[in-house]
C-alpha cells in the first residue's frame, strides 16, 4: 500500500486588501484563500483526477463563502467573481468525449462526460450562492470569456518562421528575437512584418 500526501498551497494571511482589516473580517468568514485549479499537476502525473476535482471543489467552496461574506456585509454597487474550473475541465476531459480528437477514448466518454457535468454543477452552485446573497433586486449576469471546442494541436508560428528564415533567435533562445535578422514574427494572435521605412532593420 502506498500513500501520497498532497498539500494545497498556503497563501499569505494578510495583505489582500486595503485596509487589511477588511480582508481579515472576510477571512474569518471564508477562511484562507483556496485558488489553485490549473491542471498542470494532473498533466504531469503528480496528482490523479480525483485529487484535481477535490482542488476545484475547495476553490468553489471558498468562492461561495467569500462571495456571500462580501455581498452580505459590504455596501456594493457591482460585484464580480471569476471561476476557471470549467475551462480547465474541458482541457482535461474534452478529448475523451469528442470523436474528432486523436486520443478519443469511446469506452471512457460517458465517464468523462459525467465528470465534465460535475464541474458545471460546481459552477452552478457558485452562481446560486451569489444569487442568494445578492438578493431579489440584483441583476445577475453569467458570462463566459470564450467557448470551448476541440483542441489537440498547437502550431508555434515563430518556430515555423525561424525554420523558413523569416525570423532569427538570439543565442538559440526561443524567447529572444534577433530583430536585425527578422522580417516577420508573431506576437499574440497576430503576424507582424518588419517593414522597410518603418523599422530601422526593415
């Protein structure tokens, strides 16, 4: 029998608000911050899916407590709360569900779908918690910053540009561009051309 112990991060117990007494009041109601939900430890094999779900549940429970504490005890005109667990859940589970994914696992699809719905249910509970604390007169908006669809391949365009000779790196560092030998590069979601007459090396 083997036992693995996983410690959630320990965050500072002060310094989260000005004045600090405001945070201390809500910390007494909500407890220390529980914020780590990204799946990097799951992807690396350091934790299993059940532990990842537990981390997300800890985060959601804390968001419910802190939201209710602030909404009930502070004067407010606008209140916003952000959760990332559904986004991460799609990164973890979508491939098993979607038959277009090269690693789709049809025999695991139902299990993955049920787990994905569990993440949505956790988020629904957070929304319900905010609605309950905000009161009947509040206008509630639930908003996502983007949709979710199949993703299984990342194209690194700067590496492709370097391979074709349009971009050069300094000292083989993929983050340090040699602008004197570069005619095109990508930054964010755009491709930029080093233009003659505009840039000194164009």
